[in-house]
């Protein structure tokens, strides 16, 4: 595990990726890996301010997409790239796949426009591995039903999340070598075993 890796966690809201990320990060630390955990939108002081806007304010879909990539630009230059350059592994709760899924699939922003933003923002930097927590939408919605403080994305209807999920799966089909798909509807122990198997391959 000498080379610093950039690993991202993705999935629809309610898939359990944040819980999985915490387990995965702790397992890496137990193996002596120098590790930085971050998130999107956010990850920098400016990014956290943009996060509040993106998650809670109503706006045009393309405005939302551009704010996501603006936050990401700061994130890449201030946090992710410097960490990787000093040999620190980076795990991010979401990255550009989320924009293609949520703003592209969910909101309908044309993929070509998102690809332009991606190239401009971090064209030379892509994750070494993306763990996609895939889950039937009805299961994800049930998991969110007990949460009283939902953001604007979490309050979207099932049709929106079905589009998000399909956009994620389309990304996997396009470049499968970068992804590991987690069957996130399984029990916590079974999900952790899937993560352990991936960890063993690193």
C-alpha cells in the first residue's frame, strides 16, 4: 500500500455509503495507512458554504451543477491533490460521479455540459477506485423515512432517485474497471464483508 490512492464512495441517499465509508476508513487506518476523509459538496471552508446553498436552496438545475463543480475545484486544489502529492490516501464521500447522477440523471442537465465542467475542473485527476453502493430505490426510501431532517435531495420522489440510480449504473457500464459495486440492500455484516473483500484486493 505504498502508492497514495484516491477512493470515492457513491450511491443514492439511503444506500448506506457513509456508514460503509466509516468502516472502510477505519480498516485502512488499522493497516497503518495515512488517510484523509473528506466529502462533497464541501471539503473546504468555501465548499461547506456552497454545500448549504446546494442542499437547501431552490435553483436552476444548471446553476446547481455549476455550484457543485465550483466547490469541487476548490476541493481538488486545496485538499485532494495536495494530500495525494504528500502520499496521503484520500477517501471522499461523493465526487464527480454524483454530479452525473444527480444533476445529470436526476435533474436532466445534458451529459455533454457536465463533461465540459469535469474536464475544466479536474480533467487530469480521476479516482483510482469508486465504490458504488447500489440499492433498490424502495429500500433506500424506507431507510430515509425515519429521518426528520431531510435536505432537498432526500425529499425528492422515487422517480428522481430511479433516474439517479440508472445514471450511476450507466457510469459503471462505461468504465467498469474503476468501480466496485456494493450490494447495499444486504445486512450490515454482509456489506462489510463485501468491503473487506475489496480491501484485500488493494
